[in-house]
C-alpha cells in the first residue's frame, strides 16, 4: 500500500469558475462561499474538479473513539457541498456497517449502497449512522459520482443529530508488491466479497443486500466482505438465518422488549419503567418528548439520570431538575437543533448527552450507575398546511396543536396587514374593507428557522368558512398567480410570503363576507429539485419530490369573517 501524506487543514480543489485550477487550504466555513460564487458566475461545476477534501485521520474506520481523547466529533460543518476522502481519512466511504464509537465519534456514517460506475454519472445513495447496535438508526440521502481518475466525490448533507461523522476507509490495493493478489502483469484479483474498482487497482466491498435483499425476508445489513439478515422489532430470525417469525413469548429474546416483558392471558406485552413511555413499535421504551409549536420539551426520570449532568448538542443548554425529573426545554432555533425536510415531514433533531458530574449536586446525587447517557430527541412536523382564514385572524379561536410525544405542528398563521410594509397586522378588531381598498395578507411562520423555505401552492376565496365550498375564486394555483391583480412582495424570511390584492366580494347581496384558504408547503432550501424550487408549475410533477404528496398531513385554522362595505 502506498504511503499517504497527512494534511492538517481541509483541502479544496476548485476549477476557478472554469478558468484555471486552484488548490486552497483554508477554513471549512469559507469554502462553500467560493463554490457558490463559481456556480452563480459560470453555472454548474463538475464536482470531480470542484470539491472539498476531507483528510482528517480520525475520520478513518480504523480510528476508534475513546473518552480519554476528548469529546466525540461531529460533522455539523458539512452542509450540502461536494467532498472527497483523501490522505489519512481514506480512499472512499465504507459501503458496509461500521460499529459505533468509530471514526472519532459515537455514530459513524457509512454508505448503504455500492459506488457507481463512471458512466452512471451522479447517483443517490442512502447514508446510515450506526448506534446502539442498529446499523441504520438514522439515515439520509447523499449523492455520489465516480470520477475519471478512479476516485469518488460525495455531496454530503448536514447530519440531523450530533454526534455523526462521515467515515472514510482504506480499501485493499493491489500494488507492485502484489501480496498474492495480482495475476499476470499488473492484473488484480479481489478477495471473496469484494470487486475491482474503476481504477483497476482498488478492491471495493460488494453490497450483497442490493441483489434480492441478500435473500433476507425483512432487513439485510451489509458487512465488510459479507452480510447478515435481521428482523423488525418483535420478530426473530429462524434457523435458516434469512426468514423471520413472530416472537411467541418472553422466553425468546425477552419478547423483543427493550425493558420488561410480562406474560398475559393473550400472550405477552412490553412494559416500561416509571417515567418512560412505550414507543409506536410497542416494544421500545423512550423518554417522553412534547413537540409544541415554539418549544420542544424532554422529561427524563431522575432515576435514569443518576449522577449525570445532561446537556444538548450546544452544551450551554442544560437540564434542570425538579426533584423527580430532569427537564430540558429548547426551540427549533436554539441549542444546536438541526431541522431537515425528510419526505413528507419536517424533522427537528437534537441529542441529550449525560456525563458524570465533577462534584455532587445540590439534588443529593453522590453515585452514578452509568458512565454515559445518550438520548436522541426527534420531533416531526407535517410539511403541507391548509390555512383557512377570513380577511383577518379571529383571535378568539384556540391555537392549533397536535398532541403527541414526537409529533407537532410547524406553526403558520394567515395575517391581514394594515399596509404594504407587512409589519402591523390587525389584532384588536375585524376591519370593514371597501371595494376600493387594497387587501394585504401574508403567510407568517411563528418560528423562524434557517435552512427552510415555503411555497404557497394555492390560495382561494370562498363566501363561507367551508373549505369545500362549491363557489370559490382562486388567487394562486399550482404556485402560480391566477389573478393578474395579485402582487407578491419579497420577504427576508424564506418561510414568509406577502401578497396584495384589491378587495373583492362574491356576486349576490347575501355575500358580504370573504374567507381565504391557503395551502403551504415547506421544503429544504438545499433541495434543488423540491416542489418549492420549482415555483410556478402548472402541471406539478410530484415525482420530483421523490414521492407523492397525497399522504402529507393538512391542518386547518379557521377564523374571520370580515364584512365588505360594497354600497356607495
């Protein structure tokens, strides 16, 4: 194996807007700006010649994390750019499950799929993070491209939770020493479970799970030069090692329960210790999480905490004990919370970490029963919202909330503003507007989160508060303005949308009220093919999102109405 040099700083290779090649050694926070500048000036760059080099030795799969080396590392600086693994980090991402506490962190990230061939261009692959014995406890989608000189580049998304690190790996290479791996003049052969890469030297792992799911009836996990079959929660492998069957009682693998398994007349059931709740799989116990419109609340039993001090990804955000529980409250914008768009949901994630206290606390903790506690916290919010409103909000209506441990509403309101500054909405009284007036309305997020944007897919008016009213008039449809009198204003917040339209009423002397209904979709700003990025699209291709929006959850806020003064 050839000698690999070690670099101290990340390296960026950029074809300088198509003019000449530059090799930059600079801080990670400046590199995306350089790439974005070139993209704006000269169009899309070939990622094989415009990438950021990841060369840290601790990123390699051979590097085991140890507490004595300091805190675990996290790739929170990685944010949608193209990267290449070089130097002591490795040749490429591993395509097999990496055990936890590798690559300098708790939850190493590996590529769950084979590397592409050069003629395949840019492909999408799933990236998985290993933790708590689960090879894919978290996952995301990344892009991969095989380059002409035999290496790979990856477009890596920002991890949803710390501590995640994208791993690099040294694959076996057939060089001049051969080591029994070469046949003839420079002809390489690879060991079972591997195949020769595009450079005709490197032996890459074969992902057996890509062919017929490895023969597994449920879950196939790719391993180094091999694979294994697994079963869903509450089920167990049969003797053939490939098919699964239901667990019949507590005597078999504790019934699949994470904690207590109790035998009953109907079979068995899982139960949780006091202070924990049973998750949706009915087998795993978890701490209760309350997802509200403005805050996320986590309540951890003090018996579970012991003498540990709890904090979030941003270590300045710490738990507060009330005697029976340790509570942590944070918002979507604070404490290192990462917000991503995943399929039909907005997912907010953080990680509660517990480490031993340096001195006994005032709560009387003088012993510890565990050296470390890691609790991933996730809140899911629907992406698609239908907001119904009269010309002004009705403040007497109760705020919309969905009750649940890990689900909530990403809050929007439809506001009616007094002028085109869109700063002062009507609050105290419902105004009476004349047909000669202008109506200023807007979609406003109650929580402002970076990295997200919204699209008003449709807005229509009805003479009653019913959303399914037969008589309706569209102002916006398929993200396009349907009425030429509608004017849209720009907003500093990518989630807020502001509009102006002349006041109107429906024909008929009995129609003195107008209600607006707007459907809002939330997307990630880095999703180049998202529905929000398409904007006005008369014939929306839902497949651009990678799926249908038919299963997106719609929520409704109803208020108003406003009286229209239409008599001279």
